[in-house]
């Protein structure tokens, strides 16, 4: 249900855009036993493709038809890179946002970097789906100024059917985080057939309003910008092929939130 499928895995991903593949080129086939050349294109056997093979394909393709997504970086280098923008953070009041994939899959690293950023006077935010062990959230919480956290549904069964995840875990994390977080912004991707009814959005807003450090919800109308990434990764795209077009629903959600004086609902493009 996310539009960045290449960042789901903690490992490298291999993207292939057939349109840029050169006839008669064998550069990738020569270094990777999981790739086969046919007359018109190449075939990637993703069942046998492993991490070492993907890394060996970095910078091999002359046209970027094949590209490797993901990069390893040492903590010190990351901090040095981030601190180069300190004048911009100071001028704009901004800071650093940890994103992904799921940054809390690497909570030790995030905690360490965020601690150092705070020490150097930089604000921190994190984008998370909250589907992680509580200890990862708890460890990071003191070092994060703003949580941009997803809440996609409030019905356990429907959430499980669409995401194979545990809503119980997510809600428990929100409830434990709320008393200790500085600020939580809840983000709701509004997806046709999943949570695009008035009742479903109302339930999400009611839950958000019950969290003491949350006073803002961002509604993110479903879009299809990620479809091409699925094609490049040879992954099935299971969601609707048209963007959400329901301004009345988004207006309803904003009206519903008005019963809570501390809540603000913002529709993001
Ligand atoms: S290296 Fe690039 S251009 Fe050459 S066969 Fe592989 S994908 Fe095609």
C-alpha cells in the first residue's frame, strides 16, 4: 500500500526498465548468473537473485536500464553530511526527517544519529508506520521532536486483510507513545475500497483525538504515482489504478474533526 516498494526491504533492490535495455548487450548477464539474455530483452530470475549478485550489478548497466537501489553509509559520514545543511535548518526552523522504508527497523542507528543532531541543535522528525516492537519506539522517542505516523484503519480485521499487519500493535504503540511524545501528526492514506468511507475516517479521527500529543491529521488521497516502481521491480500492483477523487469525503472528515477543538485536519496533495 505504499508507493515506494523499493524501500521496503532492508537490503538492496534491483530495478529493471526494459525500455532502456540495449539489444545485444550482455554486461549484466556476464556478471550475474540469475540474469538470462533473450533476443529482445533480459529475464531476471528473482528467486535466485541474492544480495551479492545485486551488489555486483552496481554501475554495470550502460543505460541505467538496470539500477541498484539502496546504499550503505557509516553513521559518522551521515552526520557530517546532514550537518552541512545546518545553516538551512537554522534559517528555516526545519531539521532532519528520518524516513524509509521503515526507519524504526534500525532504531539503534536512528537513536544515535538523532541524539547527536539534538546535541548540535537540530530538530528531528520521523516517518513511521508504527508496526514495530514498542522497545524500538520507546528508545527513539526522547530524541524525536515530531512523529509523522501512519494510521490506516481502526478495524483489526480489515487492516489484517489489506496489510497482513497487526493493528493491535500499532494502536498500542500510539497509546504508549502519546504521553511521552512531543508531537504526533497522524497520516492517513485514503485508499479506495479500504478506508474511503465517512465511518472509517471518522473512527480514525476519533482515535487520533484521544491521543494527548496529537493535534494534527494529514489526509493523503490515494494516488498511482508508484505504479511504475512496481513494474520496475516486477512486483504485482494490487491497488486501484485510479487516484481517489472524492472531495466530499475529505470535506466530511474536516467537518467531523471540528468537534475536537484541538484537532486540525489537513488534506495533502
Ligand atoms: S546491462 Fe543494461 S543494457 Fe545491458 S543487457 Fe543488461 S539491462 Fe540491458
